[in-house]
């Protein structure tokens, strides 16, 4: 089973959405988790709302601090794009970066665009990993 770790600074938006999409589409054939280098107090309400629009509930998720153990257990580490250079995980862990725009403070239509880009990238990752995924449109 492939293990993917999605990392960003706050673990409140992009990485939470990526984790949820991966686990939804992997259907138990892979597992994702997410973490942040400076975790926020809670998951973004806007991210929760955007995911609810596509039928995925992330309201019970909580931001988690990135640990060395998480990195060691992952087959792939993907960072979500950084805007805080000294806190960006891409600079100090071997990873691939998706360079996604931060949804913080964005209007709902922009958050939906970011969500949909994350969904497309997660489906591409699952195809690359050879895992099952749904072709359904959300």
C-alpha cells in the first residue's frame, strides 16, 4: 500500500483537501496523511465548505505538526506550494512541490479552482502510482 504525505505550512487548506481527495479516490489501496510545519489552530472553514460542495466532509480533521516519523513512513512527500520561505517544508525535506496557490483569504470561486486543481493532481498521482481511482465527476 502506497503512503503519501501532503505537507504545507499551516495544514489548514490545500494539504487537508489533498489528503481527503487521495483517501476518497484510493479506496483503501493507498493512504494519505497531511501535516504542516507551523500547523494552524483549525482547518479552514472555506476549505471545509469547498470540500462539502463535492461531497467530502473534512470538518472533523485537525491540523497536525510534521514529524520525522511521518516523512520516514511516506513513499511520496508532496508539498503544496509555499509563501513563507523559512517555514516552507520543500527546502528541508525530499519532496515534490505542486506549487498551488494559497486559498487563505481568497473568494469562494478561487478556492473552488484551487480545490479542483488539487483533485486533478491527486487523480494523476493515483494513476501514476497504479492505484484505483474513480472516474466519476465530482
